[in-house]
C-alpha cells in the first residue's frame, strides 16, 4: 500500500530578507522565470504558496535549488 502524498511547505521570509536576496539575484518574482511548467508544478506541489516569489537556496551539502517562497507583508 502506498503512503499518502506529503504536501511540501513554503518558507515565508521577511520583506527585508527578500530585498537583500533580490539585490544579489538570488530571489525574484515568478514573471522573471522562463519555465511555466516549473511554476505550474510549484502551484500543484506547494498549496500554501502565494504564487508570487522564488528564491535560490544554496546548500552546504548540495549545489543549491530554486524554490518557491512567500514574502511577509511589511510591518511599519
């Protein structure tokens, strides 16, 4: 018997952190991605994703990965 699919979670980062990542080219809006299949797969795999932002995560044990992220609303 197969196990039920595990829903992936999406990290929510602060607006400040997003802006720092965006400045270095490590994050952006989905309009900047050229693969609509990837965005479609993220919508299916990450139901908690707002569908607006991505980030590139560099791992210590892996070459890194592109992932969907949510960006918190700026608090004044």
